[in-house]
C-alpha cells in the first residue's frame, strides 16, 4: 500500500471522528441543559423550602445534611436527595415506628377498623411518594451532570482529533507519492 494513501485514509478517519465528537458534544450539552432545566423547573413548582437551622434540624440524622441549605428553596437534584433521604425518610421512620409503607399497609389490611393505623398508612404513602419523586429528580440531576462532563470530554476529544487531522494533512503533502508503507527509502524499480 502506498504511504500517501494510508496517510490520507488515516487523516480522513480522524477528521470524521472529530466531526462525530463535535456532534456528540453538542447533543450532550443540549441534554445536560435540558435535563438540568427540567429538574429545576419541576422542583421550583413544588415550592419546597428547607427548614431554618434550629429544632427541625437538631437531629444528627438531619442537621449535618440539611443545614447547608437552611431556608433555601429546593431546586437541584443534590438538594432533592438530601431532603428525601435526611428529612422525609427520618420523619417517615418515626411516623411508621421503623416500619415501611408496605409493612404498615399489610397490617392495616389485617385490621380494617383501625382508623389510626389507616391514617398512618395514608401518611406513609404520601411521604414515600414524595420521597420517591425527589429521588427521581436527584437521579435526573445526576444524569445532567454526567452528560455535561461527557460533553466536555467529547469537545476535548474533537479538538485533539482536529489538530491531529490538520497535522496529518500537512504531513500528507510532504510524503512522496511513490513511497510504500513501511519503507524508509525510495521505491525499488521492478
């Protein structure tokens, strides 16, 4: 194979890869922005605010995780995770006596006339539902962050491939049209 042909193929593949990485970086940037905006929009509409530092956050299961957000509106995936796992979950554990919604629901089915247990099951259901929705917001917020990091990686990769392709095209002009791949001198006559 002629060296010039091989270099041209390799350089062209590098250029195509640079274009693919640019497109991927653009799509990942769009995904990161879209998901991040959706998470913020959906959470802001819920009007959830962190309690101020004080009695509501005095518990060691709550304070270390929520005090950094004291008084703020819940708007990010990280905040949603903190609120779900260190505020709602702690209160649900206390309300349910350490039992889950499913365990309490089974007890309520066995005692259909127990109004207090039915009310606890209802509270647990609502709390677990909100907690689950907040944890979904946390998951999507994390996906947005990962997409943003991947976009940066794709743009860096595209820049590297573009520079290598430019260098490849510059090198291509210096290669003898008769040079064979793997040879160091001029071609030998047949």
